[in-house]
């Protein structure tokens, strides 16, 4: 990790969270009036079962540090290399920003709609994301790097998304988030000696929250089938590739993190893609053809373009600006080529809900 992106103070962590880069988590707002008109009646029975799960709140007391947490941090921190520690801090800041993004959006929707179904769902999802964010922030505070959520909300740029964009992005982010976390949890379950921070002990039930959030959005989309057909298939295609590519780029910008727990970043990402593809068959009529050799070639090219653009951006003067612009355009061109790779068709099942069984 280059010095320009080092996280050595709370100010550095806040700056990282505020940063507006193509692969950075964003904050969103939406059309609340349109959101208010969403109906879930065609899936009412499954919806009510899902709401009962939220109400039961199995994780109510889960996100609390146990007595050994602080001691484990001190013991394991001394064993981390400087590079490894920077990548881990970057992971924590990015994760916190993502969790706060969901928390803020869901709270804003809850406050601005009257639709009781949407209002209730957003209450539960915001509750969960707030717990996750607080838990991650406590880990940052161990290093003196805690981030003020209020300041971040005031200082970070917001992006407007139509409700259907919110559904596509949230569904995919929650499902790929589940796949990422459960793969890490299973790896460290098998090789506990590779766990370099206690936060990973919480990943199994944490990722089940993510899975449940995705289930809720899947029900909304299945209840409104126009979101899954016609021109909207072009949007789904875009969001699928954007979410997959963003994960790939992030993981290849901090490869030491995965290698420390015994995972090859590329192999890990493609295993996450395979799990995610299996899950999203519940809801999406098209899937990325991740076994097509052109898919990985284009991901590698996008990752290369982003890293070259980062190096150019770190340079001062005209050449740095021109270099950044060039690599941004090059990366966009590669994404267009990847967009043209044929997708796989998928026949949707009769019932939507799944269990997190990976």
C-alpha cells in the first residue's frame, strides 16, 4: 500500500472513509415517494415469515466483545507486518463505511415513507447495520482510529439511486457480502491458527444478517416482476458486473489480507462468485458466466487499470491528472467489453426464500 493511502491516525481513517473513488463504498439517497408505492402482496406469506425472523432478532446480544477480545488484539497485533496491518485497517474502514451506508439509507427511507411493509423492513435492516458498524468501529478504536458517523454523514458525498437501483445494488451487495464472510469464516474454522484478529470469530452470524437482508430484497423484486424483465435486464447485467468487479479490484489491491488466512485472492474471489451465483438463482433471470475465460481476463485488466490509475493519481501535476484520466477511460472500455460477454439464463424457482447453508 502506497504512503499516500496509509492509515496512521483517526484523520487518515476519516479521509479514507470520505474518499470518493470508483471502488469505494458510497452513500445513497432515493425517491421516497416511489419507494412508498412498492407492494409485496404477491409474496405476503413469505414476507410475513421473513418479518417474523427479524422480530425474533437472534443476534440481539451477539455483537458484544467478549472478555478475551482485547487481549487477543494485543497478542495478534504484535505479529502483524506493517503491510498486513495497513491492509487490515483499510478493510475495517471500508467495511465500516459500507455498513454505515446501509444504515443511513435504510433510516432515511424509514423516516420518509408511510408504507408499513417498507417502513418495518427498513427499521430492521437499519438496526442490523448499526450493530455491524458499531462493532467494526470498536475494532478501529482499539487502534485509536474510530470514525465519527455523524461527521462522515456530513462530509461524504451522496449519490441518488432510483428505488430499483437500490434494490439491485442492495440485493447483490448483501448476497456477495454473505458469500465473502462465510468463505472467510469457514477457512478460519478449518485453520484457526491463521486468524489474525478476533473480529473474524463473529463472521458466521454476522453474514447471516447479510443473507437475510438479501432475502427481503429478493421478495420485493419477486413481488414486482417488472423489475426482473425487459429493459431492466440491462440494468441487472450492469449491477451484477459492477458488484463483482468492485470486489475483485478491492481484493487485489490488498492481497496480503487473503494470503494471511491461507487464501489466494483470485481463487477466493471466484469461489465467492460461485456461491453468489448459486444464491441469486432465487431471484435473477440472468447470471454472469464466471467460467468464461474472458470474464477473468477482463477482471484482471480492470484491476490493472485501477491500480495504474491509483499510481497516476498519487503523482502531482499535469501528467498525474492525464495518467489518471487515461487509466479511468481504459478501465471503462474493459468494463464495456466484459458487459458484452453473454450471460447465462436462469429459470426462477416457485418459492424465493433460501437458507444460508454454505
